[in-house]
C-alpha cells in the first residue's frame, strides 16, 4: 500500500533545504560536509571522542554521555532552523540516520528507552509539534527502541535562545521539568533534543530523571554548540 508520505513526495518532490537539489529534504553531499560535532565535557569544554564529562566535572546527576552529530554553526544551524521553525518535518529522516549511527556505537543500546525533551504547552500549541518528539518517533522506528513522554514542563520560561549568559541559562531552566510517570521510569534513558547549546536544558532534565531513579542518561542531539 502507498504511504501518504510517498504520495506527497510524488506531488511535491522534496528538495534539499541547503542546496535546493531535488530528491531529499537534505541531500547526502550537504550532510557530508557539515562540520562534525566535537564531543566532550559540557561543563569545562575539554574534548573527548565519547562525550564524557571529565572526572572533576562529573556529578551524581550529570549526563553519562552527550552525543551529537554536528557542530551547531553555519549550514547545520541553517538546517536546524528549518527543522525547528519552518515546519519541515520531513527533514528528520536523513538526519535521524546519522543520530541512529551514534546510538548504535554503544553495544548496550537495546536496553535504552528514548525520551524527548518537552516543549512548554504554549510553545507546543504554537508550533503544532515538538521537534524532539518527532526525532524520537523516527529514532524509535529505526533502532527498534521504545519512546515515552516522561518529562513535562513545570512552568513557562523564556526561550533559551533569548537568554544571555551560561549562568543565566542555568537559572532559567532550574526546576522547569518534572517526571510525569514515576512508576514506569526506565533505568536507561536516551534523552533527545534537536540542539544542545549551553547544555543547561539537558543537564536539568537529566538531573530530574536521575533523582527519580534513572541510572544512565545519555543525551543525544542533532547538533552541539
Ligand atoms: Zn544539498
Ligand atoms: Zn570537565
């Protein structure tokens, strides 16, 4: 049976958001030249290929690893902007293939559950979809992992993009998440967002999950600032 997506592709052929070449929402050659993320400790910025916090910066509630495909600059910034604000939901697939590769690098990945970073109810209603949830759906299909909405927002907050310094960003997200269903909290979580800028949001969400009983939290994003 023809899927709706296939029919829409036929009527409105996809074209690359970066170079306009038809065939895909973002073409392979554009993806290939995007600057790769340099993984490392989110606190002090020291790089390591595994996305680990260094022993000095690691705490009980910090993420175990922080993974991302691209560096958040230039073309990758443009790509994420289209994904986020121009409702180009088809963009997910080519990018999600790259994200899935990062997850498969961990041989224990089958024991993880995907959890999206939620948007506030107001922003969710305004945008019509949560980009992190969209990524989770596709990753779930690609990796054969469950995804669950466990986190919820506890208050409206200023957009992280509008908030200045790193310290301000941390204050801005403090206490902004809660765990919705404590009963079935998975022990191993892959926390999904589209972009990690200061890291304040994923750190706060990780803290909430770990306080509620999660043992391992790996953060995963398309891009890392
Ligand atoms: Zn292209
Ligand atoms: Zn560090």
